[in-house]
């Protein structure tokens, strides 16, 4: 079945991080329905082998295509680094939008020539990051940190706690000592703690969230393919998680600003996903 304008946008991530991208897409394209897959049973992706992340990403893509997704947003920097090239080769019938660290806009805007990058180990090790640095970071000094434990704190909804602050301070204080004036967020979980990052770095340091640019690219590709839903509002949102349904449901109002129907799925090995029938419907206030 070919994609239709009223087909949904497919979005996936290792957990809740991709909700930062989905939130931006919902703002730009409020008439679009969307399906979100959070692979919380396997979080975090960052330390996992690249080949395993590729298998997960391919299986999730097949699941989203069974849900009739018309475009797929890989709302995970780690999965984009590990799998995006292969996904495009294996599924040429559908457009993919991936994440890449926003090194280019950071390099264009920095005044000190010193930029901090926060990302996962797999993102830093991937060819995509190396390519971005080679193309756009000439003459710019980059300072990197993997923020160990930060993804898990965001998954817990701990956006303002002591543990989260300690992780961010450990990453950012050495960068500030190097006179950075820009921070690039290279993981989709990290935008949820932008308020705390801004508290730590101060008003003279720019923080770059890539989600709005990804949402705009999604819009451009849908327009180019004649796949924009003509509705101006009211797109339906459906979520799937391989983790705990009730836990994710409780985080949605905070992370996404809205609630949605949610269904639990189970992995069968690394190559198949099936729905279990466990689901929640948001309660109305």
C-alpha cells in the first residue's frame, strides 16, 4: 500500500528523547497524525554495539511501515549514526529524516571558536558525526562529553533533580573553562533539560536544539512528495512502547504537553515486534 496524505508520520527513539522531536513536529504540522515508538526496554542505545542498533532500527522501521507510516523520523542521534545509511538502502520506498549534531550552525555562530557538544558514545564514534565535523567544523575547537546517566534521568522524568544537575555540571564546567560560547545537543533526550543547561552555562552561551530543524525538514519532504495532510489541526497521536506503559503515560504531559493512547509491544528476538494488547487511554481532566 502506497503512502497517502492522511497516513501518519512514523517517529522512533530508544525511549522518550524523540518526544522532543515529535513535539516540534506537532507544532509545525498540527494536522498530521503521528505514530511514536519508544524502545524503552533497550534503553540506552548509546553504549550498545552499532550492529545491534542497526538491527533494532530495521525491525522498528518494519513495524512502523505496517502501521502505514508515510515518512519515518529517526528521532535518535545514536540510531541515526548507526543505522540511517542502511535504513535508506534497505527501504528505498520511504523517506527517512535523521538526526545529526548541529555542528554546522554552531560553527557559523560561535564568536570564540570554541563549541561544546553533548552526545552519546555511539554518536561520537559514528561516521555521521565525523563527516559533520570534517565538513563544518574547520577552524572550530570542539569539546565533547557523553553525559553518562543523563538519558536515564530524563527517562525517569528527573529534569530538575540533584543527580541531573551533577551530571550536567560535570560535563559543562570544564567546557566553560575553555571559553565555549555554544552548546550543541547531540541527543534527543537532552532538550528536556535545556532550562537546567541554561542555568549552568549562563545567558552568554547559546544552546542549540536540533528538533525544530528536523521538524522543518520533515515538512519539506512531505511537501515535496505531495504527502502533506490537508487538515489544519487535529492530527491523531498514537504511541507504542516496549517498556512500561503507565510510566510513559505519566511523563507525556511533562515531556510532550499532551496525552495520547498508548500500547505496549514485545520484542521477539531482535527481528520482530508484536503488540501485547496492554494499553492505556489518557484520563480526561
